[in-house]
C-alpha cells in the first residue's frame, strides 16, 4: 500500500518564498505575451528557452542538480509556484494546451532548464503541453483520462525514445484532495528483487504494447532492466508489459511486489510541480471521484529529452515533435 504524503511536508521539496514567486510571475507575464503566444511555435519556444535562465537561483540549482542525478527517489518537487487555473477544468478526450496561458508558460519555463520539450505525433496530436484531466466515460481506462487507480509505469514504455523526464504541474486537485501522484524508484525497489529475478528482468523476455493515449504504435520485445547492474534503468508498464514465458512472468511479479512495497502517493495542490525521471522512476495515480463540474483535478504535462540531437531523424524540420 502506498503512503500518502503532503508535498509541502515531504523532505526535499523546494517551497518557494514570496520574492521567488513574484520574480516568476513577472517572467510568466512577459513570456506569455511573446508573439505568436503559442507554446508549440518555434519562436515562442526560443524565447522560453532564453527566459528560463532567469528563474530564481534556488529553482535553477534544484533543476540542474536533478538533471545531473535524480537521487534515490527519482522525483523532484517544487511547491508554491504562482498558478491560478484559467477557467473550468477541461473534460474532453485528448485535451491539450496550445495557447501560452500562464500555467503553460510557467511549466515550459521550468522544464526547459532540464532539456528540450518533446511530444509524439501519435499522442494527443503531437501537442507539447497536454492536459491531464478526467474524461466522462473513460473512468476505468489505464490512461491519463481515467480516475480509477492507474497502474505503475514508465511513460511510453513501447518507445525507444521515451521521455527522459515527465513533468506535471498541478492547477487544481480533485474535490476531496484524494488523488495522489504515485511514484516508486527502481533505486529503492531493486534491493527487494532477488538476483535470479534481476537476471531475468535484464533479458529481452518482455513485450510492451502502446497505451490507450496512442493512436498506434509497435509492440517491441525488450528487457525490463538495462544499464548498470547496480543502478539500472527500468522499462515497464504493469498494464501494458507482458512476459513471454513463465520465468519472465515470475520475475515481473517479483518486481511488481518490490515496487508496491516502496511506492508513495504525493497529494498535489495548485502550484505544485513534480518532475519524474522516467528512466529510474515509475509513476501512477490513486483513485478519485470526478464530478465533471468544471472543478475536477487538472494537471498539465510536458515531456523532456536531455539529448535533443539523438532524435533528429525523427523530428521533421528539426522541430519538437517525434513522428
């Protein structure tokens, strides 16, 4: 069972002070007015990249430190960002944010200190800033549109060029403050996985299918653990990764138990930003009850690649969307 934590009380969370909030508000105001005021436009993105260097020193330090080493839990938390939801929570499927609203501008400013914002053409029309909201009729989907528990996963497990970082900015939580962002690091779970299971998990004995948010995609065979034996990357989605033999099934079940033993729920409030290192940390969501009254849970999401050059052949026109 996951332990629920208030992000403001969580050790390691950076809580901004009034002066830092005011500095960021000024940056957001100036950047959101840059023509053409569209977050997907290269001119606006270039301005965001430049202005991100002007964030308060403590924010820059935390982002740079996390980029270098995500720490034992692979999760960065910044609380107290100046966020005011602009209008009702969207309720339509595939919701995205293309206008340079204050919240979208704020998210772009922060994550561009980690790398380059990217998106995928077959997911939400390739929009760089995406809304994570409950959608009527999709409550039980294993996707960002659901409201029942979302199984632990790394983002876009079926892709070779998965995001390095997944960022989530909270505009408002659910009515009951029940919904939690569930996180679990392989760095914390690995000691609970036996050596034989680790060996199997490091072999290409698993197949992953695309999540429901993707219009299409391949289903590659891959290993779950890769890289340094003592500090591996993880590639698994417990809803979409399937073992190819009995031994792989046993090892995957062992990993699931280890992840469940270390997972934590972070209950977010407006102005809380969480960045998850998608290479070492799984994330999911606890259940909540949407009312579809315009006041439901609303997060905005952006994906980040550290090394933009490695995907140049997949990004037409040297843009930010992978085809």
